[in-house]
C-alpha cells in the first residue's frame, strides 16, 4: 500500500493532444519534469498536470521553466496557509466558499 503522506502525480492528456505515441511522449516528459521539481512540493501533496493540445510542440526547456515556477507557487501557498493556521488566523472568504459556507447575495446574516 502506498504511503498516504507521499506526493502523488496525476496526468491528464486527452486525445486532443495527439495520437497515442504523442500522448505517451507528453506523459513521459511530464513525469521527468515532476521528478526534477518534486523537492519544491510539500511532503503530502497531490498534483494533476493537464496537457494542452500545444504541449507536444513546446520546447522541453519552456516546460521545465513553467513546471518549476508552478511548483514553487504551490509550495509558497502551502507555506503561507500553514503559517496562517499556526498563527490561529480565521479562514479567508475563499476558504469559507470552498467549504460551502457562503450565503447567496442579498440573504441576511444569521
């Protein structure tokens, strides 16, 4: 059984990206990039990488730069959220909305 605290990677590569050979090539590139930059992510993290139809034409260096930048942003947001939780700050409006705690416009407060 896999470690529940481990990082997990999901790949979404639709037929719009190309034929099976092209899609498998894109998935291999994504796996390599994720492996190179996984140290930037928190220990327990699920990542889903979605390929756009233009991905097979993209330079590897460009994808490498984009994945590195995005993984850094994820790490920064997680660190920021953990710091806020440690400081005992209340949830943001976005967190409340994600949890379904938002009332419709015009509805009075309880």
